[in-house]
């Protein structure tokens, strides 16, 4: 309930500021106003940040360029649990989920971005995130004893050495850094309230993110694990907003897919007919919120706004890097280490169950002068609980003449590992929370 109270409090503060500033702002906006780029294009200084598009070739303003530098700090936490039907682990021997470990990931990122106006309400932008540090860790859950932890990690079972477990706890991944990918995008403002105050703002966008860093690989603390997901991301979005004096509500949708590069860890779909998931999850999101503008002075190009946003994201089932990627990918357990009958070695990637992500965002936006603005804010998100070792043993729809053993239909899945993928052995993540703090400064030319 605390995040909801915080957002309600921020909204109330913004609304309380409106009456006290109304008289002053009425005087400021009563005269003909100019837009950020200097043209007499509208009543307000600019649209909400959500739908703001820079442009070019306007009267007295042939060229627009924005350059931004920002910092993001993200902390992800979650609980790793495992199915078990072992009487020594779960009561009565029934399959149940039992606690195992706590997962944490801390990422610090420097983000350099820029945008250039190409024509009326048409911009080309780029984004270069430099990961300064990415640290991940698994610790034994406080409610789990050392003996329980060994049982729940299959220590010494299946002919393994008594000291050999699926993975050790605590487990630390290497500290990763570098550039994962860079993005290029194109945004087109089909409608602009700034140009025609009878119309809303409507922006269509496309984006491509290209993985350029060293390939992400499962590694322990003392190894080099790479940084890049090894994919090309393609995304499309549509955003709407409309300004009503001190309030600008908005709505947006976004859809993205990732296409693995040839040298990535994602499996080859054509290599084996039994494979089910060879692509990362498909992601679709809906965003809605409002930007509150308690004070704005267009003549001096100054503006303060409070942005409140909520979003819901659907992540489909797919092959992905999970919270156990490094731990399982470096496992010395014989049932993980040895290639299966198809000769496929395990690299740490698993099939991940579909889940939803729900987030709330608060940001403060300040345009201090004509050519400078700042953004400061935070995001709190929650992932629904979902399975992270979820690979089926068979593909019943595989195009084979006769069912291949051990499948009664179709062909076996070469990515399946019974020790982590069979019912009673699967892992899942619960109680996932993601907190992000961000700050950005922008120079506008």
C-alpha cells in the first residue's frame, strides 16, 4: 500500500499547487505564447514529455537538436522457490513449492541519448546505455536451514559427489559492465495540439536496438560473463495526450520482439524438430497517466510538471536469461553438466513462463531555461510469480513420421533437463520487485 499512498500524496500536492498559482499563470498565458522552438505555435510551452517530439523546418526555427545524459540505478529482488515431492522437504510427499534462495541484482547505468528534428513533428533519436556495473547474487533464504538447502538443490543425488549441488549458495555472478546495445528510433507526431488546439497529440514510433557488446555467458564471480543479450530488438508504439490547462492525461501502447543474432546463446530452431521455444519473450505494454503542470511561463521558457504514470506489461513464454542463468549455467552437477542424448550442452538459458509486470512511476520535470531541462524520478515495479525452468520434455506438434521415444507424440525437446524441468523439480520466482531511480539533464539547441 505504501507506493499507492506515495502516488496519491504526490497527486494531492500537485493539485493543491494549482489554485495558488492559477492567477499568476492566467496572466502569463493570456498573451500570445510561443513554443519551445520559438514559433508562435500554441498556447502552451510544450506537450507532455510522453508525447513531446522535436521538429525542424518551422518558420524561424529550421533546426532542433537535443542531447541528454542521464543516470539510472535499478535494484531487482525476488525469492527463488522450487517444487518438491521429497518427504524430507515438503509435507506428506506432495508436490509443493518450498523456499530456497533470495535473488538480488543491482545495475548502475549511464545513459547518453540524442534527438534531431527532421521535419514538422518528425524526430530521429538514439540511445546509448553504458552499464557501469551489474552485480547479481543468490543467498540462502533466511527461513531455510543449511540441511534443507542441500536437499532442495539436489546435493549428492543421482550419483553425484556428496559435495556437488545444482549450484552453491551463496552464489555471486561476475560484475559485468559495458555497452549491451544501442537504439535508433523514429517518432512522428501525426496530430499536434500545439499546431491545432482542437486536436490531441498523437505520436507513432518505431525503434530498433542492436546488441553490440560481448556475448552474455554464464559465469562465476571470478570469470568474465559478457554483457550483451545477443539480440536485435524491434519495437513499435503509439501515444496520445491532450492538455487541459494544468493537466495533460495520456495513454500509450508498445509492442516489442527480440530476434537472436547468429552468435547468440539462443537455440537454432532448424537444428532439432523437437524444440519449442527458441526466441525471447514477446512483450506488450499499456501505459497511462497524466502530467500535472502547476506552473509554466512560456515567455521565459520555464516550466515545472509532475508526471504520474502506471503501466501493465505482458511477457510471453520464451527462452530467456533467468535469475538462475549463471548458477545453473556453471553447474557441475552431472545431470546438468553432461550433454543429453542429442548432444546438446546446457548453457544456462531456460524456458520462462509467461507473466505480467505492473509498475508505477513518478517524475519531476523542470525546464529551467530555453535550452536546458531536467528530469528526476523513480519507478516501482512488480513481476508476477512465474516458472523459470519450464522446458517441456516433448514437442507433440513436431513434424516427424513416427513418434520418437520417449515421447508418445512428436519428438523430444533437446533443451529439456529432467533435473530442473520435470514437475517436482522446477524452479520459480516470486515476490519480485524492481526499484529504479533516474536523473537526466538535457541541452536543447
